[in-house]
C-alpha cells in the first residue's frame, strides 16, 4: 500500500513586526509550558493537555540540535525557551536584512499519511511518536538539511497537540552559498516545489521504507499554505459536522415518527379489541334479554296454571300446582334482576317467594289459599273473583 506525503513551504516569516518571536512561541509552546511560560495562540485546534507530547529542538550551532532552555536577557529578565528559536534565526540573518519586508524564514510543514500513523504508530495521542514515526520525521529533516544546509535549519518541532495527525515543523532560514538572505535562490516556482516533493518521497522510500505515493496531493495541487489548508480543512470539518447533525436529526425524526406510528397502531389494536368486546357484550345482552323474555313467558304460563289450580278440586290442586312449579323451576334458569339489583334466576326467585310464603307466620290453611298467595306474588295486581286473601289476611310481600 502506498502512502501520501505533504511538504508545505508556503508560509513566510518576515523581518518586521516581531513575526519571528511570535512564530517561535507557536513552535516551542511545549518547552515554554514546561518552563512555566504561557502565551496565547491563534490556532483554536490546539489541545493543551497534549502539549507534553510535542518535541522541540533548536540548532546548537555545531551540526546538531538541543532542547531550548529559559535564558536571562541583559536586564536580568527571564526569557521563555522559545526565545532561543528566534535568537538563532536572528543570528543567521544578522547584517543580511536589507528591507523590512524581507523574508527571513520559510518554515516547512511535513505530514505523513494519517493511515500510516494508524497502522504504525496508533498510540501517538497517548504515548507520542514511536521509533518508526520518529525516524520518518527525522529523515524529513535530513532531506531539508540536504536541500539548504544544516546550518540553515534553525529548529524543528513535532506537533502532536493539534487537530488532525502529527506534523513536523522545520524552520528554514534561506541563506545561500554566497551568504546572502535570498529565498528566491531556493524557491524558484511551483514546478521546483513539485519536484522537491517528489524528491522527498523518494528519499523517504529509500531511507525508511515508506512507500510514498508519487502522485500530487490535493493540498499541493491547490498550492495551499498550512494556514489556508488548515482553514479549509476546518471548514470542511464544520460542513461535515453540520451535514452529520442534519442527518442525525432526520434519523431521530424518523425514529420518532416510527414510534408514533407504533403508538397509533397499538391504539388502533386496542380500539378494535374494545369494539369486539362491545359487540360481544351486546350479543350477551341480547341473549340475556331473550332468556329473560323466555323466563317471563314461563312465569306467565305458571301464573295461568296457578290461576287454573284454584278452580280445581282441593285434592287435585296441589298436584297441579306442584307440577307447574316444578316445570317453571326446572326450565327457568335465565338471569333476571332481583330485588337488590343483582341478577337471579326465575328458579331462585320462585323458590324464595315460595319459601317466604311457607315460612310466614300466617301460613295458608289450604292449598287454594297457597295458590292465591303465589298468584299475589307473581301478579300483584288483584284479579276480580280470583279468591285472593282479604286485606290483613297474611304477610305483605
């Protein structure tokens, strides 16, 4: 698998305005923080909790590099370690700056493929760069030394505390072989920069086994500076986040609609169940009504039999009455409202009435009198000539 590589050299640090000092503080924020110094930074993507993972080195003037340290100025004021970065730049350009807008430094920003870090240095956010990643960054620095001379590399710094993936910043001072400050001697145009990128990729492939893709990256193709590229990346990230949020809202809305649909379906099912229950209740009511009508019909038949029993011989009346009662009590099982409002059967109703008559204090003296009492219970309305007992002749039912 081949990996992408970017090398940005679009940033320019000029002599005027204290630019070199401010840039040095941005580069050496790790050593400054370690020494107790804190400066504001315009880059909002810096995570201070990961500053200890950075690694900043300054040219020692003897062919190597060392860690910057706090110093004291001529007035006895302590200076932050990052001041040594701008000190070295100023020492290189001393006596060579002829204009205030002269470019005294062209920093390089080296970045390897993010997927390479995921595969070869997955714990860099916690443990920093491992040996493989550190060697890759060191070889990028060796390439810049070969491009413009080790003495022109003022410093380098591995930044692991920013959004995105690790990068190495390399501070390059454009002093040519004649000792002149001349950036144009090193940077002649876009074609020369593209060829330089290809040379770097070949160098990494040969020294580190980094299978660099020799194609042109989007950043190089658009000729974006590190600031512009970072700004564009932030804009793209913001747009992606906005799109992701919108899509999440759509999904949540769809989920809410699905839940509402499920609730409506459950309500519809409950309504259908209740409708079936109402239909079943109506059918039961109709069945009860018919049963009650049949019971009333049987009661009316019993009433006729009771009335007829009064005209029979005293000896035969009990048998006829008994048969009528038995027939009604056997067949009349349908529920009817009782005196207390609760349902009861004609059987229970007639039994209760017969029991009340039988157990009353004023017990009938004859079968005919018993028939009259039953007629009174079933049909309270007096029937002329029916032989009902006289007022006060028995208990009032």
